[in-house]
C-alpha cells in the first residue's frame, strides 16, 4: 500500500519559461525549487525527442531521489518505465490509467487530468491516485488550457474521493484569493501545481518558499 503523498506544492516543469538565472539548467532550477519546499515534481517535455527526454529524466530523477521527492513523468509511459520514475501524469488523450497501472504496477503514482465528473469518475475507476484539475486561471504555459469554474471543481470534489491538485495560472498574487474561494465553497483540495510562478522567477528557492507559506497558512 502506497504511503499518503504530500501534494501541497507541486512543480510542473517547463524549461522554456526558465528565468535568465537558470537558462538551460533545469536541474539546478528543480533542485532550488525542492530546497524551497516543492513536494512533488512532474517532468513535462512536449517538444524534446525521446533520447533528450530520457537523459533529462535521468538527471532530474537523481536530484529528486537525493531529496526524497517523487518524480512523475508527463504523458510518456516509456520514459517513466525506462528511468524508473515514481509514476506518471496522464492527460485525456494519453494511455488510460488502467493500462498505465498494469504496466507500472501498484506501487507507482498515477495522476490524471480531468475537467468533468465523468472523466474524474473514470480515472478513479481505472486506478488513478490523484486528479489534476484546471486551468483555474488563464495560463501561458499550456496553449489548450481552458479555464474551469469552481462549481465544476465542487461537483468533482463531491463525486470522487481522490486528492485534487489545482493547476493553471496559479501564482503568488492570486493564490490567497483562490484559497479563500476554496474555503468559501468548502472544497477539499490537496495541492497546487505551478509552473512559471516558480520557474520564471529569478530566485526560485524564495519563490517556492513563499508559495508554500501561503499554501500552509
């Protein structure tokens, strides 16, 4: 049985939005984010070829292992298996979660992006460990991300008993408002996934620390 995970501050990588302080050095950026309080890392590479992605995943995994932080691979089951990552995060156009579970085994983490109650229920039925729900705000890091309203998140919350991670445009400026709306709507949210709010900052360590402080209070 897997131990409960801390999803509170969840980093999704995008090396194209790294600040000049970390240009072409995703490994250093990820390590600074972990030192600042990131609890789980998802490696996302939409444009890299398989060999580049594999090499990057091996380097990032070594850093995550050193700091005892789980590494998930976005979309690519083959890369996750090849490097021995802690799991995968799957979109609606990727392999179904039940197939991923057969390939990865029971001890790996599987997250699924969901925008509807039906998608969330299917993910639960297929053996997902958590749901990624978004975008909660407009975002520049994912071109096809459509904003989801809190009413839909509440419906998913009530229909499916899985940890929910919110993603999409979350930053240090809007996090407090988002948390207020979560409390007002009595939503059970396990974590917040961020990209540019950490990676685009000149001081990634401090940016991560500030976000975690807001999440924890």
